[in-house]
């Protein structure tokens, strides 16, 4: 019985050691795809608005005030935590902010409230405000490196 446990433990250890780099690589590639997707979406949106393609790419890359992967994580947190917004509404807003060279602070509660109000042009409910507070807190913790 002890031999079977040793064999099983060895097999599990070997498989975890060989699969860990594969999982890490796929997660990094997935995050990188989302990052490229954000800057590409903003760039395409700006180009659709009439800005030269090369210039729109430069503008889109300048919107990130934090690491691009961190920004993608914060944006994903916003999308999942706030059911009021669609991805296209967020991308339109981000494109406008990029065009105006304004900072996007997804870890600021007041910024998120202002952002939602500018997009929806409606007063937010207490539930919405509570959700935005939770999102801002999580994003702030991401920015500080707690996660």
C-alpha cells in the first residue's frame, strides 16, 4: 500500500511540475490578448471616428496610466461588476478619454461614478454605487499589488 502511495505521489508531482509552465504561459497569453484587444479596440474606434490609423494607435497606447495588463484586469473587474455597461459603451468612453488625453482611473470610486454617469446620463441607484465602491476597492488593491 505504501508503494502505491509513493508511486501516486510521484506521478502527481511530476505532472504538476510539467503542467505548471503550460498553464502559466496560457494565462499570460490570455491576458496579453485582452490587453491587445483593449488598445486595438480603442485604436479602431478612433480610426472609425476619422483619425489617421497610425495616430490612433499612438493615442490608444497612451491611455494606460498603469501597466497594460493591470489595466485589462481592472477593466475586466468593471465589466463583471457593473451590469449597466456594455463593452462597446466602455470602449467608446475610453476612446474619447484617449482622444482628449485624459487619465483613466479605474481604481477611483469618484472616477467610476462620473464615468457611469457620463455614459448613461442617469442618476445611479444605491445598489450601483455600492457595486462601484466594491469595484474601486478591488481595483485599488490590484494597483497596490495585493492580488
